[in-house]
């Protein structure tokens, strides 16, 4: 349904369709997913997508289904009957794209099932998780190159927004991806305005409130109303609670989000934010991958991010609709 490719997408798709395993490094929100979604519709067999987050998987599956593309996931939220039904649909060719978490490979019946399929493409989303030098390293990801050979998957597409040189070399080497097939677009996004405020520690909450109420407008940054979607990043769970509580006391409906909350509570906050019921979230980096909301207007770092990579990923969640 799109009338043109965005930067880097066409090269990536052409490489995959020419049988060349590829690594795509695009900034957050620049359209990495399309590279495998479109390629999958053109390949004969099944595309297997490994993704680190259930919320991400569910978003992708519902997007694909809305476009009439056969997609499904096998995940922990399903009953055994649902799992069997999806496997039947995959075997009968009704499903082109199957999404799973990396932990699913630990399941013996799943591995036996894969041996019965013709797999055309293995896609690894958030592929920096493969690298010990990456900021979200997950040891289970190290087994993926073995799985590729075990299940005779001819092609691999790695997707990430994080590309420190060491991580990039590591990812490509693990899957024997040729340097010529690394597609890296720039990280500059002209609709993002960055500004830094020098604030004494005791004044930070007041400065945050001013920023949210748009009393602070720099020459480049437009004025943004206080009820527009905003993420405020902090380092500690306790800070998330304190700052959210303080904002509520000052008439801004904010919720804290961090790994200390139970998963049901976290999912509720994420759903409320995605649907527009909640517009201000004070979060640790637990609120990250899978936040694909196009109209986030502001990302405020109340505390310093852990690294430049984290910073670029976090600010990349703003303005995915192309607006300022």
C-alpha cells in the first residue's frame, strides 16, 4: 500500500531477493520492518522472525494481518490448542510470516515442527542482542547462527537501530554477512529538535514541569501543549515513582513505568499510552523496544541515558509521524 521506499529499504529488499544475507541499520522509526515484510511476500517459503518482545510481536502481526498478509506468532500467551491451530495454518501455507521469541527454540516440539517446513528467511529483529558488545545482550541469541544451519535457512536479515562499529562487525561476522550487504542509513532526522537545559539538581522537577507545560521554547523547538504524548526517562525505579507522583500533584496525569511493576500493570500502562488514554509516562529504559507510537512529541531525559546508543534510540521514539 506504500507508493515508495524510504532510504535504505529498496537496497535491502533487492539484496534479500537476490539471495544475499543482509544487515540493516536504520534509525528508530525509519522503517526496518518493511524490509522483511515485503521480502516475505515475494519469497517461496516461510519467513521466520525472531523478536525480543511480545508487545512488538503482537503489533507486527496485527499490522500484517490488516494488510492481508498471512502472519501469526507462537508465543506464551496462547493455549496448546491455539498453538496447534497456528502450526496447521503454517503447514498448509496460509501463513507467510511466523514470529517467535528466541526462547521458543528451547521447545523440542517447536524444533521438530521447523524441520518439517521450507524456511526462506530468518529475520532477527533488535539484532544487537546477538552481540556481547551490544547494550541489550541476550545469551540465547548466540545460538541463532546454529539454528540457521540446523533448519537449512538459506538467508538471514538482521535489523537494528544500534550500530557501534564493534557491534556491527560482531553481528555481521556471526552470520557471515558480507560488508557490501550492510545497509546503513544516517541517523539524522530533520524533524527532531534537541536541546539541553542546564539545571541545578534542586530545580529539576520545576524545570521538568515548565518543559511539559511548554513554558520553555527554544528558537528551534516549537511550542508543544502539555497534553501531547511525552516520555520522561529516568534511571531508577524509585525516581520514576517520585517524579510521576510529583507531576500528578501538579495537574499532569503521569504514570510511572519500570521493571518493578507486575507485567499486567506494565501492559496496561503501555496500552493506555499507545491508545492515547495516557499521555505522560515517566519511565526507566524498560519502556523502550516496542513503543511504536507515531505521534510522541517529546522525549525528556530527566537523568542522563546510559550511552550515546541508548540516547539515539530513546530520542528516536519521538516524531515518527515526521512532524516536529
